[in-house]
C-alpha cells in the first residue's frame, strides 16, 4: 500500500467535483418514469448479489492475470 495512499487521496479529491455534478444531475432526474420503487429494490439486490458472487470467484487483483 506504500506509495498508493497519496495517489488514492488525490484521486478522491479530484473526483469530488465530478461526483457533486453527477449527484446534482441525478437529483433532477425522475427515476420513477423508468423504474418503480419495488423494481429498484430488486435491481439493488441483484447487483449486490452479483458483486458478492464475482468477489467469491475472483482471486487476483485488478489487471493481474492468472499465473
């Protein structure tokens, strides 16, 4: 992790303005036109489950192939 901490902190600081702009855009977006509240819950459950599944089947860091 040594050497990466500064890079991570600076990347997060650089991304804050972008995140603020995206959140402002999403606040004005009417999601209910595209996704009912119950469907949104199912979508979140499915995405979370897929992420757990992918974490369980992967063993290598990002960008590193099987050796």
